C-alpha cells in the first residue's frame, strides 16, 4: 500500500506535484455498478469504492418540496403507484419533477429524455412560483453526511451548471435562440437560476467540501453546443460570478467543471474564470496530449479513459496500455485524475473496468 492518504494524493496532483500514484475517481452507471459489486463479491457501493481505491466521495445537497410532496402522494394514490419516484406521473407515461420539468424514460429504460418545462411557452419569469432556499438540506444534516468519511477522502460537492437548468426550464432550442435574439431574457433567467447554485455552493463549502463540481454539458463531440460569442456574453460572466463567490468564501476551494464533448475553444475561458479541474476530457473529442502541452500547468485533467472505444471494445491489455499512456503523457508533475471519460455503459466487460484501477495501482488485491 502507498504511503499517501487520499487527500494528500489529491492535493499533490492539484498543485502539479507528483503524487505516489495517480488519483482515481469513479464514473459508472448505477446498473453497471451493481453488476460490478456482485462480480467482486462485495456488499455495497462503499465497499466497491474502497476496493477500487477511489480517492473521492461525491455528495449532492438534498431537496425537499413539501407542497409538491403532497401532490405526489395524491398522484400516486390516484394512479395506484406504490414504489414510484418523487415525481408526478402523467397518463402519457411522462413524469414531472418539483421544478415543473417533464421527462420520460427512454425505450431501453436507462435514460430520461426531456419533454417540456415551465417556460417553454411562457417568458414571464414572475409567473412562476420560484422555490425559496428552505428546500435545501440543512447545514447540520449535510455536515453529518460529510463527517461519515472522517476526513479520509476528498469530498466533492455537486452543483448544476446554470446553463443546463435554464434549458431544462425553457427547452434547449428555445434557450439557445434566446441567447442569440433575446439576450436580456436569457441573462435574467440565468441570473435567477444561478442564485440557487450560489446558495448551495456556499452551504457545501461551509459543510467542509474540498471540491465544488459544476456539471452540465456545453459541447458536442466536435464543437460547442452554444454560439461561442453568446456563451462569452451570457454564460461566462455568470459563471465567473459563481466562482468568485465561492473563492471569497473559501479561497482554496477547488472548482471542477464537467461537460462532455470538445471544449477546446473555451478551455482558456474556463481557466480564466477559475476552473481548476475539467472533466471528462474525452479522447474521442480532443487531442489530450496537445492540450496538456498547451495548458498542462493551468488546470487538472479528470477522466480521459475512453468509454466509447477502449472500455467496451478493447481487451484488458488495451485498457492497461491506455491507462499507462495517460499517466505518462498527461500525468507529468501531477495534473491528472484518472477515471472513465463519462459513465461506463452496460456493454463494458467487468474486467476492463477493474483494469483501470489495477493499472493505476489503486485496486486493493485480496
């Protein structure tokens, strides 16, 4: 076993110093995770994280909407639902959450597909009943969940990228058009949404989180989802405001940003506003070695192991070679946190997942 603690290893890598081994993180679909637990003969997710040597523990701030909960009870009673999620089910099979966002389960049962939101046909922001901040889990309750880990692991508190929340409320096509032709509306919606994320982030900081992870895609495989000019005019300054608030509260809080796809065009912008970790750094979308040479001393790469090619279709040796390549070319002087480059899918062999952690030197052998 190596001598560094999980936290020491992380902060070495973040400070661009060489740790005893590369820090490792976890990104696996829940159904795949259950299969992995059974495959290894373990009891639960925490045992799995310990077996793989995961250096991080990810926590979300829970929400409670009392009025909506009463509507859910009536809806479930009416539809004879006994074990449903905390959503309102509609006759057409769609489901509505407490924010009024409607989704439906995909045909394969594995994903939620967006259907509608409260501002799809309505641009009157004051007509919506915005929840107050009492919906969020108390500081005391959340701190208890942090304290369970006794300071052993890096605590990653999860936030939403306001851009994602905006398009969920308004519709993606609508909101992308708003950013171009109704920028005042787009800015106001984003401003209101952001207040929730700032509140949540400050609570996560106060409870002892080490990382604030801001997640929501802004890119596709080959380019940005959004017009770069509009993103810089609307999204970037808003994002910078969030980060500034968090850094004022805790100067050493580490800011993590998640977006799928090709982010190359805005990596300098993300660095400028204070992002220190970018995930998932998909190798199908960007030349990671090139980006390491350009910006390797300015941010930490997180992810990098291909879930599109190597993990589902490669051999165990292919996985090992990819891991060793990433460590050699992306992990010089720290600067790398190794993980799958998004959530591992059900077509991935169990041994290939395990090999990520064996090759990285984190897997705990029997």
